[in-house]
């Protein structure tokens, strides 16, 4: 099975909105849930969602704006785990 790629925006706007904290929260949740072999984190430059609060993340071809460290557990549960089957 291929890994699910999560591309976290690290462009200027998302960087200022806390992309580093989101990446650390995602890394922690991935480890906590034993998903290291199933989910891969990557950095992405601007995903074109700068008008939203929070950080933008691309899951496959789907761009999801507004991620904050507090929303990471529900984001994984609702957007990533279903893709793992």
C-alpha cells in the first residue's frame, strides 16, 4: 500500500499562522497512532488558500485550509484514517 501524503503549506502566510506547530502536532499524532509507515509528511509552498485562518494541508489532490494544532487529532480521524481503509 502506498503512503498517504500530507503536504503542509510552509509558504509565508501559513508559516505566520503556525505551520511549524501544525507539522509538530501531526508528527506527534502519527507516532501516537502508529501510522509512520502509512502517512508521510511533506512541505509545500503556497496552496492558494491564504484567506483562511489556520494552515492549509493537501491530502492527495484535496486542499483543506484552516488546520491548527488543536484540530490535528480530528483532522487525522476524519480526513486521513478513512483513506487508509
